[in-house]
């Protein structure tokens, strides 16, 4: 058994070196320390996630009481709307497109040799302007803020409560796994919605033993009411099952008030333009004393919104700085360079998947997959235990298993994407490699 364990450990170290040595030569490190390969520190995946029983029961009660007509159809429609949501087109981009279209139309007129004597120039200008406006309306994404009333809030809960819980839980697991000494006392959840983050961090699986104050900020009054009902188990006279939770419609005014953990899940995409998202990123970072966690849909736009926030906090400087500790990327990026997925055509989002069990509703019971993107920034200089001096590569796609070899696609510390083929001949026994690499 000792020999078999030693062989496993050796093979896994060889595989890690195959993924990381392509960028920077690294010293060999005993990552397993005698543990099974499934406990490798690079493994951050979670099994199928379920809502806490109290939250599940409260949500079912609220949905049953609401008696929303054609609920499955509303769930399907809202889910599709949220997934297909894009960033609003910026005014400058729209003006540039209008000028380009107008120029193109005038060039077409010149090609057919229409002289000024043959037409009314003012009438032609008006006609071209109408054509430009018509084309812009047809081809431009029409962004509008989503306003949640009581009924739409219930539909949102039925559609997104479990999926949102799974995405944020998976993101927070990065901190739990890589910085086990972190024990936050305060939380700020911006765009808190149904209060999902509170249920996560207050659980014993996260930081329920250390948290003393949790502030939920959401501009929607009906959503705050729903979140409070969930905490009380849909019983107005009951005490909240999680204490020290405070709901607000606005952020704390003082710029010097900080929180150990700041989160914003599916929130930046609800802001209308780059300027507002940049201001929100700076504000949230100003409120952060340790970790800032951002989560968005795993679409191109969701990923690009996170990359905007990343560039804002890494490359731009606020006018007034209250905490001089700089931002650094904690996860998922293995570097702070330009995202290579945005630099190569075709552009594909950097996203992750998490299995979860949805609420028990008609046509809504099967295990589902949440596809999301996330970004974690930190002020602390925490280093993963046992991995000092090691620069990690990150698997960015499911491992492809083939006969006698596997394909790994990784984002490396030098900011490059690499496709590595791992074979039994070069890196050890095939079955061990399969079992380990599929869990990264």
C-alpha cells in the first residue's frame, strides 16, 4: 500500500509539472502529503449542490402561496431572458455606427451617379437619416433595467434561487480551499436579491461560526421583502433563522466603512453602462478589506463584464484612496495579464459549471447545470498552504479522455493558453491520470 501511494503521488506530481513547466520551471512539491489523489489542492469542484432544507421549504411555501398563473412558462421565459442579457451599447459606439452607416449610404448614391440637380438634397438627407435610425433600431440590442415587483420576484426565486446558490457556493469554495485561515466577521452583499449569499456564508460549511454582521443591499424593495420572508421561513411572526442580517436599499455612506468579504452576484450586468459599472467596481473595492467576489452569467457578456472590473481595479487609480493595499487576482486567473480567451478568435467566455438540484416544481425537478463566470480579488497577501513559490496553471475546459491519452486545456501563469496531451508513457498509469484530471 505504501508503494502504491508513493506511485500515485509521483504520477500526480509529474502531471502537475507537465501543466506548469511549459511556462516556468518549478521545484517539485509534495502536494498530496500522503492523501488520496482526489484531495489534491488543485481540486476545487463540488458535488451536486442542494439548497439548505430551511431555505428550500420557505421558498416552496412562498411560491405555493403566490399562486402565479402558468408558473413553468414564466420560469422558462425569465430564464431565457436573463441568460441572453447583453451589455447596453455605449453612446459613443452607437454614434460611430450611425456615422458609418450614413457614410455608406451616401457612397452608394454616388456610385449610381445621382447629381444634385436631379434630387432634393434636404429630402435625401432626411431619407438617409430615417434609414440610419431604422437600421440602428433593427440591429442594436435594446437594454432596459429589470424591475422586480412581488410576482416577478417570486418567478425569479423559482427560476434562479438554486442556480444562483450553486454558482456563488462554487466561487466561495475557492477561498475556503486556498485560504483556510480566512474567517470573515463582516459581509456586504451588493445586489443581494433573495439573500442567497447570506444563506451560504452563514452555513457551517463556510463561515457561520465567525460572521457577526451581514449587510444586504438591493435597490428593489419587493426583493428585500422576499429575502426577509425566506429568513423567517415564510412566517411573519417567526424569528429569522440567521441573525445579524440587515437589509438596505443603499450602500453605507461612509467611504471608510469596510467589510471582510464583499460579494456582488449577477449585479454588474444590471448596470446600464461602462461608467456605472466602473464606479460600482471602485465602490465595492473601497468597501473591501480582504476579498471581493464577483459572479456573472457564463456568457461572453458576463465574462467581459468581469474582465472590465478586473482591468478597472488592477490598472486604474481612484482619485481618493482610503486603503493603499493594491488589488491582486485570487481566482480563477493564474495571472494578471490580458485574458487570452478575449485575445483569440473566436472569442469564447471563461466559464465554469456546477451541478445543482433545483426547487421541486413541475417540470423543474431534474438535476441541472449552472454555467457561470466569476472573479475574486483580494487585498491580503495570503498564499496557499504548501504551495509557496508555485505558479498554478488552470484547467479551463473539461478534460477530454481518449484512448491511452487525455487532452488538457489550461490557462498558464504566462498568460497563454496551452493544449497539453498527457499519456501513460510520459506521465504514469493512464487510469490514475483519468481519475485525477477529471476532478480539477
